C-alpha cells in the first residue's frame, strides 16, 4: 500500500489550537487600546515564560524547554493561539494580534500562554502524530483490502489521519487547561479569571470527535485544579 505522504504529513504537522475562531454569531468583544494590549502581553511573556520553562524541565526529561513566544502580525487572522515546533524541535507559542487585543486582562493571556505551554510539556503534538499515522494506516489498509483504487486509498488515508488526530484531542485540551492553570498560578496570575475567556468564544459543544471540549467543561477543569493550589 502506498502511503500518501504529503497529505499525511500535513495532518501530522497540524498545531494544537486553543481557541475557536470568531464567528458572526459570537458576542461582540470590546478590544483594548493597542498600547494597553501590548503592555499586557509583554508583561505576561516576561513572567510566564520562565515559569513555563521551569515547569517543563521539572516534568520532562530530554525535552526542549526553550519556549519561543511569537506574534502573528497579520491583521486578518482570527483570535487564536497555538503551539508548534520549529525545525529544531524548539517549542513555539504563537499569538495572533486579534487574540492579544481581545484578552480583557493579563490573567487571560497568562492562562492561554500556560495552556499552550502545557501542550508541549505533555507531548501532545507527538501523540497526535502517532494517532494520526495509525488512523491513516488502518483506513488505508482497509480501503486496499476492499479493492479501492489509489484515489480511494488516498482518501481513506486522509480521513484516517483526521479521525486519528481527534481521538484524544478533547482530553489533551483538558490536560493542557489543567497544566496551564498551574503555570498561570505560579506566575502570579488568577487562572480562574483567565478562563473566563471561554465565556466569550463560541462553544464547540460536546461533538463526537470534536477537537475541543465544551467551554463549561474547560472552566470546570480550571476551577478544580485551581482549588488545589
């Protein structure tokens, strides 16, 4: 069976996102003045990044904990933050300008930054890569055995990669929420206040194989972890 590598690679290199992009039905958000938003972001990076790196070193072995915090300066991008890895395996946390402006206080930025750092510390990208590859192989093999042509096999592999990446996606988001709560708290912020950001973004609901859990479940997770700190 020929593995359709370009498409599978795209599925495996997908970043783990924090927020759901804004939709026309989402409640309007009053954005902070650009200078206030910029000051908030800079101060949060200065306080959260060293805590995230310390937490990463304490919880992992042989993991690159040198976080790079970057801003996507494209003005047409929705409010979002995501964690990825550069070519050398260094963890990168990207914030769009819209998210920085949407955050109502430093606590929201700190929680989101901690959440994204949590994805890296928990090794979520490699785990998604593995489940995506398994899904692609299984559905691709099934299509081959059923007599599908190469186009059908390629299609099955794409579907398998997508389904595989979603198997543990909700659990990963909640795990990152929990660790993000710890990181934000240790950096001197209020993660419960920060998690109120979920009240202003569209609720994905509890969809089968959805990428994110319901917003209320995420807030509950934060509150539970915060109560133990």
